[in-house]
């Protein structure tokens, strides 16, 4: 039993599920073990997880963007042309992470990216496509009703055992037998002395020495690392300074980072990661905690 890297990919376009999914695996397709959470916004995205090599079943459970968590009563300001101010007017037990969606007709909504709104009255600036007439917030926390989605697993190549090189075996030589001749018979009176005939001796065929065979070991390819990128904006000003970070696993949308004495909260996925790996920033769970 060993852990292996495994690549996960959606096989169908998500409907009322995702973009975050909990990955579960099982060796008997009954009792499942969690392999963590992945971000799969569409069928072209790949995610890497670590699972036990004895698995026989894998399933995904949606952990966000469910219809029963829609927050109503929120609408964008018309003070800006493409940038609109989003304000949370209802909360209940949802949040603080919400998935943004916009609509050009007020009926069909297109998902955008997650934003963080801690309390009722919290605001954040969002850039909407030109022509959008309505927006919608959907709670991004784990849903009460989990939705399983189909996927195409892409196993990462595993190391192949190389049989050990044969150990040289000592060869025991068979001694060459010595030729034996019959003794000369004692002559009898009245007759000639007979000449003894030599006895034929058969020698065994020698056993050949085994030849060593060279074994070529092919190195196992190292799986390519996957980076996740996100943008963080100052807690004190939704239109303030943006920093761009990255890490090799899905970035927690509830994180608050401290950079040069300024607190930054999650603004959405993307960016170039120009400000470095998230592990080098001091991390908090809220803007209030960071400001202490």
C-alpha cells in the first residue's frame, strides 16, 4: 500500500455544482476517505490529488455554488460603467465566501469568481462585462445537498519494479576421471601371454559459465507541479492595493494576509503570482484578527 499522484478532470459541464469539489476515494466503493478539495470550474481544468494505490472508486462532491444557498436582495450600484459596487443585504447562515454571477437578461446567470463579504453591509468592487443588467451571489461554503459529478481520472505513471540482477553462482568442477587399465594376467603354462585391451573412458561435457546480462533502469518521470493563483485586496479599501500570490494547492478563500503592515483579503482567483508564494505571508482568518 502506497500513496500515488492522481489527476482529476470533469467529464461533463457542471450544472448547479462546483467550482470547488471534495475528492473521495475507496477500496470497496462503500467506505470513502477524503483526498482534499480541488477547484474544477470547467471540463478543461485538471487537478492533482494524492490517494492510496489500492483504490477502486473515486467520487466528487460539490462544495459550493448550490441553488439552495442563493442570497437574494443584492444588486449592483449604477455609479460606475463597468465596475460595480456589490453590497450584501442578506446573510443568514451563508458566507463569508460567495460566488459571483452576472446576467444580460435577468434570468440566465453566468458564473464569474468568488468574493468575500463578511457581514451584512459589506461591499466589494466587481468588474462586470459591459451589457450586464443583474448580478447574483451564491454561497461558496459546503452545501447541505452534495452533488456527485462524473469525471475522467488520469493516473500519474507509477514506478515499475526492476527485477534484481542475478547473483553469480559458484560452479563446482567435476574432476576428470583417471583412466584404469586391467592388470596383466598371469601367464599359463603352454600358452602365449595375452595382451590386455585398454578400457574406454568417457569424459563429462563441461557446464558453461553463465553470462551476465546488463539491466537498463528507466527513471520514473516526476509529476509536473500545479500552481494556483489568487488576488488579495486591502481590507480597508475594496478599491485599494492588489497583491498577486500563488501556492501548489487550492487557496483558502477565507485567508487574510499581512504584507508590509497592511491586511489583505481574498479578492478572487487569477493573477500572475508576481508577489510570491503565499507561504511567505503571515496569515489570519479575518480582517479583524489581522488588524489586532
